[in-house]
């Protein structure tokens, strides 16, 4: 058995915490990213959830609450 401690996910739904997360992510050497959308067949598709994992934490980002995601570019 591994002795790796699993950390709980971190919910990001405010601009201030989102910007702090972007700063933290820029220092990482490895990331895993996944997105969930309302459907690619909807009249106007929208990303409804962004999941980003580092070696330390898993982040769940609410893009509908944050709005401007351009800091991720």
C-alpha cells in the first residue's frame, strides 16, 4: 500500500481566488486539465467546469461564476 495522502479538491468560484490559482499554476511543471460542457450540440455551448490537477492539489473551477478566464491564456 502507498502512504500517499490524498488532499481534498479545492473549489474556485471567485475572481480573487482564481487569480491566485493562476499565479500558483504558473509555477508548476506538470498539470492535468479536464473540462465539462453543457453539450457540443447546444445552440451555444459553454464550458461549465474546469478541473486542473497538480501533483499536490485538485482544483474545480466554476467558469460561469468567474466569467473572465483570460488569465489562463
